[in-house]
């Protein structure tokens, strides 16, 4: 209860007294006992199975996924789309691309991401063997996260064709 008309210094003296009074009132009360709810075992098991999938039925196996990669020759400005399956290696001119895997998040997961594990080997002018210039994950939504650093060729992920259950 605050008396009307109290302002400034009088009100500032009243606040500590009110706070102490509220604290003492709270200390005298006993905490409530936690409530327990019994769930029959059969219902709990069904609920867990509904929440946590235990198998990967419906997900495209890695060997059946198809990645679409973009390859750009910066010297002559020619761009190509290359479709590859995991484990496949392609030689396009002096560039050898190897796709180890491709992934994308399920439709219900956020943020949506698409990625591929790629190895890039390039035969530079005057060399007799291909040199590995990149080995790692490339991401469609974050192309600057990993970059194929080469003065002539650029490689990026365009898509990973696969499906999830419920899509």
C-alpha cells in the first residue's frame, strides 16, 4: 500500500521497506510439491517412436543421388552443368572432378542447405600431371564458405537430387 501524495525522498525511503516486506512474505511460504504424471509403458513407447524415426526408409541411398555441379572456364567464359553420382569421376578437358557424396537437408529442416564433397584436379599448362586444387565440401547456399581457388576454373554446387520420406 502506497500513500498518495508521497513523492521524491519520501517514496525512496518507502521502497526498501516494501521490498523487505515482500521478501519476508515469500520466505514464509512452502514450495509446492512437484506433480508427477504416470504414463503407461505402451503409450510412452508409441510416443517415442512417433517422435524419433528409427530407420531411414524413404531416404535416397547415397549411390542413387545425383549432384549437379557447375564448371566455369574463366578464360573463355564457358560454363557447363555436370551431373554426377557419388563415386563418379569425370574428366572435362584439363579438369578432373570426383564426387564423393552429396546431401541436402530435409524439407522440414531450416535453414535449407545443399552440399557436395568434391575433389578437383587440374592439369595446368606445361605440367605433366594433374594437381589437386580442392578437396572438401562445397555448399550451394554458402559458396564463399569453401572456394575452389584456381585462376582459370571455378566449380560450385547447383543441386543434389535426393528425396526424404514425406516429400
